[in-house]
């Protein structure tokens, strides 16, 4: 979820069990492009190495979908290796 202040909370209960917290901020209000950052925690099993990973990247909103979709394209170091992540949030 994302609140009106841009605070992001993420939970993946089906695969990694990871939780993430971070922020999304406006880069330029003329475009649907945002900066995002998130830190992962509570990951279990094979995904435990993601705990503490700090992700950063860009986000965009697909206003043509219903509900609107926020797509975050991020990267962060996992065990010393820069790794890509894609997260999607649907509006209500």
C-alpha cells in the first residue's frame, strides 16, 4: 500500500514472505515518473538473503489501467551482487 505521504508498505505472503517499507516521491509533477526506495525484511527460506536489502529506482503509474497500476523498477545489492527487482501495486 501507499499512503498520501508516499510511504510504501509491501508484503509478499505467497512466495518470499518478505515485507518492505520505503517511500515514493514525485520527480516531476508534469510526468508520471517517481523515485522509489524500499528496504526488505522478514524474508524466509531461500529468500532470507534479501533481508536488509536496500532497493532504489524509478516508478511510473499506468493511468490507463483500472484500477491504476504503480510499477516500481528497482535494484539493490543482495549478497554483494546488484540485482533487479520489479514490484507492482494496484490502486483501489
